[in-house]
């Protein structure tokens, strides 16, 4: 395994990625059904190519130089002799799906003395009459009736020359050269076998999905991984020799995928309004609630854009894909929470929940700690930008049996507006919120401090039918307010 060169690519808002423009090394490849076979991986900035070793016939450059003149179409004029005629034999024909080939040149006869015809020459025309698609007998008759001086248009075919010469010698070398093996200089030697690397398939890395887990399960592969393109093309299961080797491959491939995705986002964001920018996109795996015995997880593409989190089955390739997304949630009306090890449902690691105010939730997993940290930072950045643009949000509720509206305002904090009296009944800054409690249904108690020491507390109880969304929005506004007064808040994620 070796590196050809390395560069750095910077993202304006995201992390820095060490690109591996070209890296290659030997691994084992299997499709899960056949025995692993050795292949070579070649990583470039945009693709991961799988190559297999093949033996191919090659001839030397000197052969090409010596015979460059006879590989082109030639016109040879030969005079028929009274004894022996043209002094050559032919094989092939349309009935054999072969051209008319000179198979033998007789020593000291017309073709041999002419010196410009060779075994393996295909006769294309006889006196400007085409014989390319004629039968063997028609070609023989055309040669017989061609007259005393015959113009043959020929082109040499090296494979035919080698085959015809070898076929003639199959019974052992002749006692003396009778001219029948007359071939161009250098053609008597068989081509050499050399090893070449041939491409089996190439996986585009833009929006590609790299995973170490078995498809649809929580079982991780030992020193193995798979790369799938955004169209679903699979690399097969790639096995590395040891943990250091797979760690290196995963780092390089992930960095190139992330760099390509960041570049795609940058290009898209040039056409989008400031409040509709794409902050983050990545593949995740989602736990299926109603899973089949053989499939408990599915791939899910998640995007954070504007004020929304999008859930796709495949990366959005056009504006229409964004508009047709089946599930979209407001970030500030949702809760993002990284799960502790004791909360995990199976052996999948690096899991988190995205829970909407309406009760729907997504149990998702990422491929590593760094991926989790990038997503967490992107979530808080998206929430901050969304709340900064929204500025305030009002929820319908009741207070002391009166129809009211609880407003969350990024600048002023909490305030309750009484619809009947058309005036604000109370207001508090976000910094005055000491705590809250709820019954999990509709009732919410907010505890506010009245003095800097926090000894005097006001408790305000309201009822809200959309309680979960209200709680999530409160958390979103509080984190956005913290980020606005403490710039280091977002940098720490």
C-alpha cells in the first residue's frame, strides 16, 4: 500500500479533510457467495476502483516498428508463372466466418520471389474486385481467372499469421524450409504473456455510502467494509489484512466522500437564499420498527437544510427531489439526542434519536465517532440559523382557564398574551428560567427566578395541546440564545 501525494481541502463551515488523491493497495474481495479473491483497490479523489490481475499477450515495440508497413492495407502486383501459378494457398471464406487468408507460400515460386506477401495476409480484393465476403470456392475461382498479372489488395492479421504458422508446425519442424511459413520479420516469435491490472468496476464517491456492517443488520464485519454508490452499485465486501489497514482505508475513503459532498453543498448553496442553505448531508442507518427477520436496519440519507431536517431514501439529485421528500421536520420543533451505551437497542454503535413534536421519531446510527460529532455540530448550527431567522414563535394555550398565547422570542424571552384582555400578563427573560416540569400530556409548569440569588421563584402553569412541540421549541430557542451570547458554543460542537 502506498500514497502518491496528499493535499488538504478546506470547507468554509465544516471540518478540514485530508484528501488522498491516489492511494492503492491489495485487499481481498467477496460477494458473500464465492471465495475471497485478491484484488487491487485504487482510490482517487472521485472514485474507488477495483482491479483484478489478468494475463495478456503483448509483443515488443520492435515488432511494431519492423512490421508497421505491413499492418496497413497494401496492393501487391504478382505475375503468374506457368509452373505453380501464383505460388500460394488460401484458407477461410464466408462459410467459415473468416476472411480469405494466405495460409501458405511455396518456396521459390511467384509469391515467394515477389517477397511482399506473407502468411496471414487477408486478401481483400483481386484486381479491384472485392472478395471480403465471398466463400472459399468463389475466391479460388477469382484467383484462377485473374489473368497473368494479378493485383492483390491485402492487409496483414498477426493472430492469423501466428495460428497458421503454428498449425503447420504442429507435427514437428520440417526437414527444410519450403517457404510455407513465410511471415513478416519478428512474427515467428509468439507474443509474451504479461500481467496487467484490469478494472472490474468503479464506484463514484460523491454521496457514496461506506459501511462496516452486514447489510440490514447490527453485526460488524471483522476487518471488512462495503462501499455503495448513490445509485446502489456495490463494491462487494472488501477485507483488509489487519485493523490498521482497514482504519487507514476507511479514513481515506470517508475523507474523499466528505470532501465531495461538501463541494456539492457549496455549489448548491450558491443558488440558495441565506436562510435556505444546506448545512450537512450524510448517509445514516435507521432502525426499522417493524423489521423483517433478516433486515433490522435500512440506509437513510439525512440532510439539514434551512430550518428543516429531510429524510431521503436516496440523495436528492435535483430541486424536484427536495420538493418531493416524504418526510420533513422543523429542526426547532424536533429533539436531537445522542444515546448512551445503556440505551442502545442492539450492537449498533454511535446511535442517536431525532424525535418530532408530533411523536414520530427516527432511531439512527452513524459509522463512527467523528461522523457523530460532525452531525451534532451541524444540527446545532442549523437550529441556531433557523431560530435566528424565525426570531419568535407563539403557541396557543390556556392560563388560569383563559385563552392565551405563549410567545418564545429570541430577544425578550417568554411572554404570555391574554386574548380576552388583549395584553401581556407576564414576561421573563430566558436567563430567568430556573426549571420546568410537565405531566407528559398538556400541563406545563415554568419556574422563573425573580431575583439574582434565585431565592424568590414564580411558577406559571399553562395547558397546551401541542405540549411536545412546545418543549422542543423551548429547548431550540434556549440553545440558540446561548449560541448568540457565547460564540464558542457552536465551536465546541
